[in-house]
C-alpha cells in the first residue's frame, strides 16, 4: 500500500505529499488523500483497515490492484483537482483493467452514485462513515459489480481502530476527537458530507495519545470541526446523550490528554468562536504542555455577513473571545480563516474584515474566495453575486494585510530564545532542521547535534513572513 497525502491542514494549507511504504506481500493498495487534517486522519484509519485485510502498499499507482482517493468538497476547485486525478487513474486502468478505483470522503458522500453512473470515473464509492465496509466493497467490485456505501452514522467514531501513522516524521500526529458537524454555516458543505456530530470516548483518545508518546511522538493535534462542542456522556451506551450522567467536556478532555506526559505537546483544531469557553483558555494557561496557540476562524469582520453565514456570533462576541484569550493566555499565537466575497458583501463589509484583522493582528491566516457549494443554505437563499475578479481583489487585500502582520509578529521575536520541537529536516538543506515553537511559529536552524523529536532552545536571529531563522543555544 503506498499512501500519498496532500496534507493540507485545511484544504488550501498546501503541504508536501507524504508517502509510506510497506514491503508486505498480498494485493497492493495505493491511497491518496486531499483536504483537511480530518481527511488525513481518516486515511490513517483506512490504511489500518486495509493492512489488517492483508493489503501491502505501493507508492506507484500504476502497479496497484486498488487505488483509493480520499477527497475534499469544501471548494469547487478542490473537486476539480480530484476529477483530473481520477481521469489519470482511468487512463492507467485501460492498461490494467483489473485495477479497482475507489473514491472516499466528502466528494464520495456529496456525489454518491453520480460518480459511478454519470461520470463513470470510479468503481467504488465510500462515504466517511463506511470505511469498515471497504474490504466488502472491494470484493463486490472484484465480483463484477459497482459498489457504494454512503450511509452516514450517528455513532461511528472508529474509536477502536489503531490508525497506521502516515506522517513520516514520527513526531507529530493527528487524533480525531469528534466526527461530523451540527452547525449549519450557510457556506459550508461539511454537515452534508460528514453527517451529525458525535464525540469519541475520552479514554480511547487518551490511550491513543499515550501510545503515540510511547512510540516516540512528541506532539498530538486533537481534531474536530468544532472541538469546543466535544461532549461525552459516561453511559454504557457510548455517546448517547443522557443528561443525567456525568459528562466530559473539551476543557476536561484537554486536561486528561495533558496528563499523558509533560513532554507530549497538545494542539487542537478547530475552535469555534460561538462555543469556546474560558475553561478551555484556563486549561491552556494552567498546563505548560498545552500549546499557547488557538485557531479561531472569524470568516468575516462584519456582523451582518456573519449572520448571513449563520456563524452564531457577532463581531463584538468574536472580539470578546479574542480579549479573553489575550487576558487569560497573555502570550498566545492566534490564527484564523477568512472568506472574501461572500454573497452580497459590500465594500464597507469587506473593510470590516480588514479592520478586525488590524484589531486582532493574527499570527497567520487561511484565506479563501467564497465558492458556492450545492445544497448549502447560502446556495438556496442568497445570490453568489460578487464577480470572481472582485472576490480575488478583496482576497489579495486580505492576504497582503496578513503578510504584514505575520512579518511584524515574527520580527518582534528576533533576539528571543524559544523552545522548539524538532519536526524534520528543512526542505532546503539536510544540514538544517525545521521545528515549531509553542505558538506554532515555524523555525529553521542549523542541525548541530539535535535530532528529530528533540526539544531544543533556539535563539531567533532572522525571519520572513513565513518563518523564523535561528541558532541552537
Ligand atoms: N469547522 C471549521 C470552522 O468552523 O471554522 C472549518 C472547517 S472548513 C473545512 C475550513 C475553512 O474552509 C472554513 O473555516 C472556511 O473559511 C473555508 N470554507 C468552507 N466552506 C467554504 C466555501 N464554500 N467557500 C470558501 N471557503 C470555505
Ligand atoms: Fe462547516 Fe461551520 Fe461546521 Fe465548520 S462549523 S465544519 S464551517 S458548518
């Protein structure tokens, strides 16, 4: 099984392709993953299910018996990229007609049988809650049928599956804590593709983090579309909500995971401004190994647009949360997501986005043009009426402003000594290493005696808008 991951922390967060190779015999699987960290984490579950079925890996799709592509639907261009890739696989299939091509994840869930019947691009379609069924679906295809399972579940969390770790560095790992989403942001396709929100048993989360630590990992990122709505009821029936039973909330889960080991750093994504409580902030402030870093997507700085986006907060509420972060965790990295050119956004409303950026001064941001998605509330209710070139112009203004803020925040760190967890060799030179500070700033420095997985103290000597440079002290 060869696993190639386009590991974006969030779709446009383009990361390097990551692959894993296994020399086991048996049928060969090639797995490619697009989109958010949650997809990356799901691919690790898929890899585990397939390995247990005796599949081995290949990094060469052309020698694979089964090609699986784990997909993203968040914006139209993400889907287009995946269609192009499927066309390439279909060309290879002409040479090797026995090859099974399957689509997993959000695009599978959104387009269902269309991909089999109309577009004729794949043999197998499996939605995010049907990965346990993959071996059966593959057998159906091998028996001459097309296979589909896009049933969404109220309770599947894959809690008992031990993911095969695909990130080669062996230092940082993702751990899913919730699946699905119960919010209905009007622009977003996720509630349709990933189903209802459900939380995972906290003990299985702690066990997975402890296993990662024992295997040499030094950082975990807890994943959910809205980590702040994590809630587990201690009933014998798993997460069935029984309000009379004691519960675990996200702040309590953080503290449980922080207890795994003081040298295991904890990050999480994504916080939702409407739900993030002060308890979460105190958990961060009171535990050195919970990183001083919060990703708090704002989307827009204008309350009317936020209302149309159905985000559940106003600009004032959002700023109240930012003030709470700055009060409770005085030295905290903050990043965000921003959408330009949402339905009917006026120039003044766009200016409000720029002004909230100036008020907060984010360390970094993921910035997107609005992309209308079928069946969402926004598609049904509002006109996507900002011309593409105007969306682009507004996006460029947002990006330029953010770059200025990132550079300013980086420059302020020159001369400081920071603790850095070493993640990997730098892309430019094997003589240099890359790691991150507690606040999630990337630092590049000469290797000296440091090893991947070490914590080192680095004096910051230089920077640009993307990263810091430094030397080990
Ligand atoms: N659950 C997270 C939250 O509520 O912030 C976000 C998850 S979404 C996968 C990541 C980001 O993609 C969103 O924060 C939003 O900025 C962006 N996004 C989602 N739908 C979009 C759309 N239709 N067009 C443009 N950007 C979109
Ligand atoms: Fe989409 Fe909103 Fe859910 Fe995030 S919280 S996944 S943006 S619906």
